[in-house]
C-alpha cells in the first residue's frame, strides 16, 4: 500500500529564557552642598550602603568632577558595588534629581557589569555646575538625588511546551467578592450608609476587626449591624477595599482623603495601609497644610511623616508662612510641646544662620 500521502506526527515544543530581576531605589540627600565643593577634583564622598537585589551598593558623589581633564567643571555621581562577589553582577541604573518626574528610562538603560567593589564604567549623573546650583533646585544649600536600580539575577531556560500558568488572581477574586457581597455575614453602618462584608476576611486582615467581630459577636449572630462612629462612609469603604485587595482604590489619591484613611488604618491596626498613606503624604507636604499634617503625624506616631514636615519647616520663610495658617493654631492646641520644639529649633537656626537639617 502506498504511503506517499501519509502525514507523520507533528512534534511541538517550546522553551523560554527567563531573566529574573529585582528593582529598588536610593535617595541621597546632599546637605550643605557648598561645603562639599572643597573636596579635591577626582575624589568622592560615598553614601551610606544600601541593598537592592540582595547586593550592597553605594553612590559615589564627586563634587568637583570624576576626572580632572574630562569632568572638572561638572558634578558627577556613579554607582558602586560595595561588596566582594565571586561572579559579575549585572545591573541597570538611572540617576536623576529626586524632585523631577520619576524616570521611566531605567529599563532602556544599558546593562553594566559590576565586579567586586567596582563602580559603573562612567558616571551616570553628570551635570554642569551651573545647572546643579540652580536656585529652584538647590534650596537651603541642599539637594536630593535618586538612583533607580534594576539588578538582573539568574537567567534560566524553562520548558513552555504547555500553556503557561497565569499570574495569581486572588486580589481580583476577593475584590469581586466584596463587590458582590456574596456570602457576607456582617453589616456595617457608617455615617448613615450600610456596607456588607465577610467577618473571616476582615479578621484575617486586622487584629482589631478580629477582636471586635469574634470577641463581641456570638457565632450565628450574622444579622447584627456594627455601627462605626467618627468615620466617613467613603473612608470606611476605602478601608474595606484595601482589606480585600491590598491596594488603594484608584480614586484614593487626595491628601485630605489620605489623612483620614491613615487615621482609619491606625485605628484598625492595618500597618501596611498606614505606611502607604504616610509615604504618599510625605511626597506632598506643603506649607499651607504642613501644620495639620504634623499634628496628624504626632498623634498617630508617623515618624517619617513628622521628619518630612520638619525638613520643610527648616526654612525660615516656610516656618513663618506655616505659623500664619489655621492649622498651626490647631497644632498649638493639640501638640504644644511639639510647637515649642519647632520654635526652639527655628530660633537656633536664626542664631547660627545655618539650616536646621
């Protein structure tokens, strides 16, 4: 029998080369910039060590140039691997002024090879001194630099002959559960609105919810309505959304709302949510609201937020403007010892004619 038209089995296979990576950044504040200019050309000041991608790094700051001939009129900064390694470490990095828009070019930057205690082959941050000393950027003789780093780890090959496993969709499923209220066994009443939720989910996410829902509610008492006092409905709705998904709602980005959400997170011992709110508020501290934010930081033990407020108030002009706001009067009433500390530091700064920080 002829087999000229027979078709044999088609063998299909596929593989993928996977390069894992770890991402991080470091902020380097240069305080007292004018004094660093006394460092000789070609010499650097190193930052404190920091960790990205399981490796220890430092930033090397050259206030008078990387090399005498080539960079003598520039301010230069380079990245250094601050450890001994058996093999080469591959990394991408971009350095820029912290107040600028977050860089999206780190992925497109070239990959550098770092050996034991080695620097990047050339400075990744080189600016004319006039540009660096722009008064809009250099304030109170201080400027902050940011370095974004992508460390490329092991490269491996995976067999992908079968369909790849999709990413975890637990967040989406829990978000849908909250929206549908399917199986909800507790109802909250907040500012005249009711919201249904699941006791087990909230108890797993908050020790305060656990104590309130299982300590005070008897098993089977699912019809009970829990009244939440001293909180806006939108804030509690944002709190529930975070409890189910681990993320903020897309609309939750206004400073005023973040302040209320931080208070709610502290009330329900949701530390990660509290830290997220604190970080976002630190970025947007302004003279008009700094007194109110400082009172919030003091009352809810937010050390980083308190530090950000103090750094803004180290300027005498900012301090005077803040003292003229209604928020400062509230701060004076609620945290008098903190106001005394601020005034004492302001007076010391005037006497010494130097920045407080």
